[in-house]
C-alpha cells in the first residue's frame, strides 16, 4: 500500500513537470512564431530612440535678394506620458499657459505611448514658462517656424506654409518641392530609464530646401500696396487689385490685392485670401476697345484720321440701343478711342466683323490662361462668333459679354507697349541653393507676335492722346508721357446691368516713347465717383511717378558703384 502511494505521487509529480514543460514549450512556440515581430518592435521602440531631423525651408527673396519669407527657431513641446505622475495637474498648468482645452491635454497624456506632441512651435515666452514648471515627462525639441517679416506684404503672391512647413498657398505651395528640402534622421539607444547610451548612434543629415528669387521688387511692391490701400479705403470699395509688369520681359514687379491678410497668421477668410489678379474675372468695359483698335489698324481697315459718325449719342444694334456717355457727331478714329465712344468703336467692329474681333482677342490671350506661375488662374470668358447674338457686335468690342482678368489686361497693354509681342508673365527669377549657386534660372518667354511693331507704335500714340487729352488725363505725369485707357464697367446684378455697382479700371504704360512699366489698376464697386478715369487713373499716376523715380535712383546708384 505504501509502495503504491509512493508510485502514484511519483507519477503525479512527473506528469506535472511534463505538463508544465509542455505549457512552457507551447508558450515559447507561440511567442516565437506569432508574437516575435510585435515584441521585437516593442523592444526597439523602448530602447531605440528615433528623431526626425527637420530641413530648413528655403528662403524667398525679392529680385534684389531682400528676404520675404524666412525661418526662425522655436520650441515644440512633447511628453512622455508614463513619466508624468499627476496628469490632471499637468493638464491644468499647461492650459493656463497655452490656452488650450484641459481635455485636450488629458487625452494626450493618457495615451500609452513613449512620445506624444502637445504643442508645436510655441512662443519663446510660453516655452520659458513651461520650463519653469520643471515637470518630469515634458520636454522640448527645437524646430523652425516660417516667418514673414513684412506680414501682409505681397501675401497673395508669396502665400504661406503650414505648421509642418508644407506650402499651402501661393508660391509657397506651387514651389513646395524646391522649398521644403528632405528630412534627415538620427537614432540612439536608451536604457530602461530612457537615458541615452554612448553606442549605436546613427545619423543622416537633413537636406535644406532651395531658395527662391522672385521678379517682385520690394520697393515697387511697397509703393503699389500703399497707393492701393489709399484708394481702397478712400473709395469704400468691395475690392481692389494692382499689377505692375516689365512690358519687355513679362516679369511681374508688383502684385497686390485688397482685402489682404497677415501671412504670419496663416489661414484667413476666403475673401481676404483670394488672389483677384488671377482668379477673378469681370467685364472689362472700355479698356477692351484696345483689341478693336489694334485689329482695325493691323488689318488696314481704318486710319487714325478716318471719320466715323457717332450718331449723336444713340445707335441701334439689333434690338438694343447703344449710347455714348457724351453725344458725339463726326469723330476721327483716333478721337473715337480718345473719347471712348461706344458707338464709334461698334461701327469699326461692324466693319471688321465678328471673326476678326475674336481672332485678335484670342491673339491677345483673352479666353485662355496666361500660364503664370501662380495657382488659381482662370481663363475668363470669350465667346466663339458662332455663339454671338445679334447684339454681340455692339457689346463685345466695347468690353461687354466678355470676361477678363487683371493679368490678361496687363498682358495686353504690355504687348502694345513693347512693340507687339505677347510674353508669358512670370514671378520666379531663379532657384538657388544655400551656397548661392543657381540651380535653375527663368528667362523671358515670347508666346507670339500679336501685332506688328508699326501697328503697336500707332496704337501707343493714340493711347498717349487718351491720357494727354482724353478720358485718362488724371493718369498724366509732368515729366513723362503716359499711354493708357480707362474703363468703367457695369456689373451684372440679378441678371441685368446694375446702375450702382461698377468696376473702375485703368491700364497704361510709361514712358510712352520707351515703356519701362505696364500697369493695371482695378477697383471693384467704388462708392461715390466710380469712373475709371477718376478712381483708377490717379492711382496709376502716383505709382508710376514714385516707381520711375526709384528706378532712376537705383540706376544712378549702380553707375556710381561701377565707377
């Protein structure tokens, strides 16, 4: 009996050990084949510390290498949740400094992670206050933050980058692949208390982004924005825009819109962010008469002194009666443009025919995008002659039933100013690396010849008379001849032309005999006086006067330095 009990206990113990060994083997088998990857990754996360190294985003310069978008160093706050003992107290203290919801911090501090961001790129003052709390488990990583030293200056051109230094608007977005660079990384081994060990470190440096050099001139941009602000506030307008271009290259020297926004504030309301120069189209009114005039002169249908009867201010076209602002009898073709006669222009258009008007409008680039290096450009509206009604021949040649952008108007007046060539407008002059070496350079591109040099000269002379003795007198300068054209367009409101909502424009070039500047000024819904000649033309005069003085002073300085 005693021997039998002894054997039973012996077999029971042996069985238990075999069962225990089997369970251990099964567990090891399970870990090895089903949990090995998870546990390996967990160990790597615990002991290998990975840090992404942020590249420095490229700087954006104006044409004279004045910085318009730079970077500043700042601290970003992170947490190691398991090291924070009193999460509620920590959340309350951070809320008081960073002004974020307490639940936001509690939720993040409760995550089972070894690293979590709490606030990115905070101000130096807030970073210092958090450091003074001396809370275990909170730390800082040095990052860079996009900074725009001139705030709303050229905001619609430059655009802005987001929290992760990714371009979101304007040139920041369009050339993001050049600006952002490539991230680097480093790894280090840490012990159980997350202390770095002097072994196993690996490091790949970040590659900083390239710099952009724009065609924009900071001084010209400042002048344009200052004068645009003046008319925008004075007229109580809904919006306004100005574009200054080198007519001989297509380079944009200044581009501004109102309303605007501070680039350092990031995203703003859509109304302020909209780049009206490229994304808003409108009926241009009388400035479009340049197309009709150019077509008539180029095709030899009329000459400057040919007489046209302007019907004393009323002329029937289809089922519509066309009117002039001031009734006229006989006018020469030159006077038709100088006095901006709707009836005289329509009669010339009838002589040419719809196909010719459409042909030259297309040649000037209307109805098509210009291809400028800015996002959001629209092509406007230009109807094919097959879609014209019986009254279209009395509407399109005078700037109705056609929609254009400020940029397209600038292209047209530049073409007249430079002798008949249509250039592709551009904003980027060069891409450079951090050592100043040019990676890519952008040169003027001629799209096509629109009119002959002779026709352009004749048209320039007519447009000079528009400013000298016609509707554009308020754009004139005492020391330079100016050429240009006024426009006052009724806006469509409720399906009909409004009698109290207008778009005032002036497009011009200066000096008239050797143009250095082409400019478009557009004011949307000015209150009170609303004519292009009284609202937009004076802005052209002020900007042109200051810019020409600046260019002459810059040239004199360059000569002095050369000597």
